[in-house]
């Protein structure tokens, strides 16, 4: 268990990290960034698994089951949409490369 | 030993998440970033199965498979234009999961330390609001809910509902014994009902234009809720990932609100995004029309052309034609740049995604600060499906959009505005650009007009 001042330290340091990590992101990446941070809080699925893993009654299991279901959807969906978006970001150089790789095709 | 290994895996996951988010600061490394974060998630989920004294593996696996499969299929199928509501719904699910974790913990027999009960119930409150709020945001963006619900005294009623949720939360946290049979169970249920209700009431009055800010806010709130549940479960990965997202999401929400010239408080309590039809007096002159052929001639003999795409372009599915036009002009030796307003599209950065989908390389795309100085040197600017973000009225005091940063299209030698009809923009404000002497209106469907422009340029 993480308690007392250690808990507060973690909270504050993590908050600073979150603030710093994002402060230099260009506008063009705001949508993928929101999507990526949406994916990262999909870690809630792990918490849901832990909660369900110690459930002993049927109502607890049902609620825990729903938590894992929602958490898994958050994580998997968040990953898939973010990856799809980032896949499309190409520079002019990348386009020429992929065109050359296709033998000067219609890329 | 086993516990240590599990903890090390969680730490590794947290580090990978932070590195992943860090890689989002450049388009070159962003793809790598999401993969790192994905690896972190996979490691954390797999190691969790090894937790000592775990039960209910069948339930767990079934839930993971069903939830993951549905989300995966939906995510692969969704159109890029519908990305904002997709983010909203996945985010809401995360919030819902956090709220349900708290429910399981409160339902378990026996007590927990009061500090954990308080953190747990705060997480449950935030998670519930994020869940129901995100679902309403999804329904609005998807067009399931079309109206904005505004009534007198709304803010007071919302405040009372929130107060009720907080009171119930305090009772749940302080009275917690884990015995769900009697009044304690009822209080817990009542708490969730009221908390969910608050999320609905809070989101209903907010108009479509402000929705990105709201989604971003709920994203931050879900992160916070996840972090709080992490404390309850004693799980470092949840705490760090949740709080990092909470802080990052808060900053992102501020950046978005700033780009839209709105304060977060304004978005949440004013309902401006919902009102329409404000008239701006004093727009003078007439709109001057031009045919696509005439416009094409001007473009073909230009040296520098700036294209300003708005969400209307994406609605008309014109981005592929527009990119074709840009390539055609580039081949003639014309310098072509795309200018993107921070709120173009349905959320900040959305237009970049839509252009990327059409194949436009990101180094041809410029944001407001980079491009605004270049409009006076551009021979022509083409506005496609954008309106309020190019309205010079934003520079005039007294205008409802005064102070909103705009693209200085009116400073280009010649501006062409491709527009379906004569109506006002999303904010319902007349656009002074359309009446300017150097502006020509090209009416028609964006895809159609772009096709005609291509044909016109080829003829020259």
C-alpha cells in the first residue's frame, strides 16, 4: 500500500511529469495526443482485473466483470484509433520513399 | 519475489507510458510512442494474471476478450471524421471502469482505511461523471441528440445535483462497513445514480462547437479517477498513468479552450456553443461570385497559394480532390501551403488527421502562428468549408467572437471561398471576409468545386 506523504509525493511528481511531457506538443498532434492519453488511462483495466480477482460474491463478480469489460474497451479501442491516426502521418520524404518502394507506383 | 517481479513490470509499464506520451511531441516519433505505450499496457495486463490469490480467471478472460474485440472492430471501422466521438466513448468507458472498481471495493466485506475510502469515492464520483458525460458527448457528436437543453436556473439545479452527489459520497465513505444488505447498499446505489445524472446534466447544455474542450476535460477527469482508484488498490501503474494523464489532459484542455478563445468555465456554464443566430451589424458591401473556371485561371498563374481547409471540406469528402489540386499546382511550380486553424475540424489537430488520411505530407501543413505572416505574400488563398476561423470580425471589439485567433485570409491578394450556400457559420455570425473587395465566392459542393478547379487548371 502507498500511504501518507509518499502518496502525495507521487501525486505531485506525476502531475509535473504529465504537464512537462505535453507542453511542447505541436497543434498538429493534439488529436492523436488526446487519443494516446485516452489509451494510457486504459491501464484502468489492470485495476479492474485486480478488483475482480478478489471478488467473492456474485454481485461483486458482475460489477467487476463490467469494470474489466469497459477497461478493456478503453485500452484496446484507444490503442487502435491512435495507431490508425499516426499511421497516416507522413512527410514528403516518406511519400517519395514509399512511392519508390512501390516501383514509382501511384502512392 | 513474485510480488517484486509484478511491481517491476508495473514500473516498466509506467515508464513506457511516459516515454510514449513524450514521443508524441513530433510527428516523426509519434508512431513509435504509441507502440511503446502499447507494449507497456500488454506487459501490465499479462503480469496482472500472476497476482497472488487471484480468482475469477474465467470471468476476467471473457470480459477482456469481449470488451477488447468489440472496441477493436469499432476502432478499425470508424471513419476519420468520426474520431472525436470515438475518443469520447472509449474515454467514457475508462471512467466507467474506474467508477466500478470503487463499487467492487465498497461492496467487499470489511472496512478499508478512511483515507482510501475517501479517495475511492472521489474517483467513483469523477469516473461516473466522466462516463455519463462522455456518453452524452458521443450522442451529440454522433447526431443522436440534436438539441441543446437550456432552461432557466439550469446552473443552480446542476449545482444542487452535484451537491447531492457529494453529500452521498461523504456518507458512503464515512459509513463504509462493507455490509451491503441494508441502507448502506441503498446509499451506494443512490450515489451512483446521482453522480451519473450530474454527468448528463452537465453535458446536455453544451453545444457541438464546444464539445472538443469537454471531451478533453473528461479525458483528464478519467485519468484522475484512474489515479485515485490506483491508490485504493495500491497499484503504482494506475496511480502514475492516471495522474500523468490527468495533468496532461488538463493542460491540453486549457490549450484547446485558448485556441477557441473560450475559458473552460465559459464552456461549462454559459452554453454559448448552443446559441445561434447572433447578428453582427455593420457588415458592408456585397458578396461577389466567381465561377470555378475563373478561379482556376487565377490559381494557375499564381506563385504562392495557401489552402485553408475547414470541417466543411471533410464533410463533403473533398480532401482527396483538394490534395490532387495541390499536387497539380505544385507540379506547375507553384508554392502550395495548407493553413490549419487550431480548432479546424471537430477537435484540435483533427484537420491534420483528415489531411494526412488524404495523403497530404505534414511538412506542407502549417499552423496559425507559422502561416499568418505569409498571407500578404500569397497570390491566392482558397478557403474550403471554413467560416468563423477566417472571419476578420474577430479583430473588432464588440463582435461575439472578438479576440478569437483567426487566419488572415483577408490579407491575401485574392481570396476564394468555396461554400455550399450563403448561410452564416457555426457561431451564427456574418463573415466580413465574404464581403471584402478581394474575395470571390465560389458556390457549390466542396468536392464538386475542387474537381472543377482541377479541370480548370489543366485547361490553362
